[in-house]
């Protein structure tokens, strides 16, 4: 059985990083889900977390946020312990984890993103509703504000939860497979919003499953399979060697070479 007692690295977590993790170990029973993982994400960038099914990608986000317990490890958000920086974080969970039969409307879901600012009594003003509608408009869902969330398509539901994250006015956006099961138009709309957040100086970290779009969408990548395989700028970390080590036999050699080629920096004059 794997020994889950992990010695902490002497390295100091980067206080400028929107999310820095050292020695993160998570276990479900006696089975490790992540083992002694280190990661440091850059500020003002779009970062992807990629790896095969069961590699620990969603577990990484949840453990970093304290939603599931850690066996060991340290997590900081902009240099502060994560529990002291929650007002700077917006989290979009996997769509499958949400109860879509709950009787609430799209605008009510977005207003939930303002609860941290509303105080104990949660008195919603006209200004709050206007802000929520503006967030829905930003994701192309203004016309569906009063629609029950269970009546929306999968792509529309994902846009609503992104609007809720926007309402939080966070500095760090964590998204768990935001493009899973959505149509091409929704994916394009979401990526446009995420890129606009980057342009505003915000940081975006997303669990991502489509390797073919890593190069087009992201600046930075963490490849994980129970442990960190590689991390860094897409051009240097998303290579044939790291993909092969991350996915093993799950990807063919031709597919790996093709993916890595798209990430390779272009030579001058080519």
C-alpha cells in the first residue's frame, strides 16, 4: 500500500500566484487520488489542468478549495491561506454535480453569487438585480433570466453558472470542465468570456478534457496523473513526451505527435 505520509518541500509558495499548491495529497480510503503534487499558476493567465479520466483533476480543484479533505499539503491564494481568500475566488463546478430540478430561476442562481456581499439578511436591491442581469447578458442569457434552470439546455445551464461566477467579481476563476457536454456556440461564448477576464487581469484555471484546443485556449498547462507530470507554458510543457507520460497507451503516437506539434513554438521564417 502506498505510504501517504508526505514530507513537505522546503520551497516557499509564491505569494504572487493566484493558486499555489505544495505537497498536495488526497486519498479516498486507502487509495491515493493525488500524491505529493506541487503546482504554481501564473497571474493574469488562462491555465488548463489536463489528464486522463481518474487522474485527480477535479479532486485537485476541490481539495485546493477545501471542499474535500487533504491528507497533506499547503494551498495559498495570492499568498494567503485559502480560507482567508474566499472572497477572491469564484468556482464553477461540473454541471453533473448540480441539482437542476431545484425550483429556481436563472437570475436567482446568478444572485447567489452576490450572497457574500449581501450580508446576513440578504436583502436584494434593484442594483443587485441589475448587476445579475448584466452578468447574464455577458454570457448571452439575458432573455432567459426568469426561466427555471431545469428548463434550460445543458449549454444554457453552464452559461448561467458562469454568470453566477462573474457576479462574484473575483480575481481567480476555477472551473471544472466548463466545456463538457456543451454545443459549439456555447463553447465559443464561454471561451470569449474567459479571455475577456484574462484581458482584465483576472486568472482563470480550468479542468479541461479536449486536448485539441489546449493550445488555442490556454497559456499555461498542468499535466497530472495522480501526480504532477509537467507544468509550465503550453509551448514548453505540452509536448509529445509529457503527453505520452500522462496518458500512456490511452493516446496513439500519431495523436500525441499531432497535439504536441500544435503547441510547439513556430520557427522564424516558417
